[in-house]
């Protein structure tokens, strides 16, 4: 049985996109309405917005925060748990 040969479209198509040039719409950038200073372990009202009912910290995909804000958020949530300000 002979081998299949690829056409030029298949070579340039890439990863399941249609040949029409369909582009993915970019994810909207969230507007952060608090400062980096507000991400403190004592500010439990703000921290509770980023935690589920079970107490899990929401990932960046859902919070939409930049990486350095998300790291500080994780740190402050864990500190608030240690101080028994949050569950």
C-alpha cells in the first residue's frame, strides 16, 4: 500500500484549525480593583472571594490575576489559615 502524501494545506494548517484561517478570540483582561497592599492576611473579606466553599484556593484561570498577584494571594491565604482567621 502506498504512503499518504501531505498537501501544502495540511502542512501549514496546524493542530486541527480549519483552513479558513479561523482565529481564537483573546481572553478579556480582568480589571483589578484592589492594590497589592490590600492582599494582606488580615483582609479576610477580600481573601474569601478567592476561596471556594470547601476552602480551596481558586487558580489563576478563574481569578484572572497576574502571576505575582496570585503568588501573594496564595501566601496571604495560607497565613490567614495559620493565624486561624480563615478556615
